[in-house]
C-alpha cells in the first residue's frame, strides 16, 4: 500500500497477518477457498482467497498477481475460480474491495459482472484498516444469475492458465483438498 502512495500504520502488515491467522478456518474449506497460480517452473505467481462474511455473502481477499503474470489472464482466472467455489459452497453474493490507485482491479471486476457500490461494506479491510476507508472502492456480484464464461487467453499468455471443468468434490489421493485446475492453477475447495 505504501507503494501506491498510502501512509498506513506500521502495524498494518502484522494486523492483516493476525486477521488471517485468527480467521484461517474461514479462508479454507469448507467455509472458503485458497487459489494459487504457478508459472511453468512451478513458482507461485498469484494467489487469492475467499471467506464468508455471512451465510449468503463471500468476500474476495488476499488477491495478488506478480508482475510477470500480469496480462496473462491469471487474475481473471483466479477471480472465476473463487466465484465457482463460492457457488459450490452455496453463497449468493460476492463482494470485494480495492484501493483507488488499483486501476487494473477496478477495471477487471466490472468485466466479470461486479458492480461498484455507492456505500461502504464492512469488509475485512474496512474493519481492519480504517485509515484506508476514504480510498476504498466496494464491488459486489450477485451469484444467482448466469455464470461468467471462461476467458480466452490473452496473446502471449502461457497455455493452461484458464479454468477447466472441476472434478467432483472429494479429497485427493494424499487426503488433501488440493485440486489441480490446469498446468498452473491450484486451489483448495470446500
């Protein structure tokens, strides 16, 4: 956030980390999900999480795409993966917040059916980082409608970054809930 020009409390990173560990079970199955994207060498290049805010609403959190993976549809695939997990869990709405300088995210969310809201939502960031409230944008998507279609890969994108049809929900051979979606995209599902 400092790189975006925001002065935030020195405790902000520790606060966000503490919030995650205090609520880790909300970010993991069966309540939420964790999505991780890897490049061709196996390096993690992106991640995103989803946790429930209430029985009907999920919040998209901890979304990051490394510079080298930007422009490859990885961000779009991560949002769609978390949307699919939210539907599978039975959630009816997804919300997200992002900062004013994050133009890429403010541009991408509406392309995937999210609508910017006029009033604040008490998201995790809203509660945990009050100094950022004037700079937050809140977006929501009703999941009861049609599903967002799978994106085509951008020119120059590496193959395999798109989503594939999900296999039935059951633990893997090793007993974990990890699911391989493509050559690069993994996530934990409910």
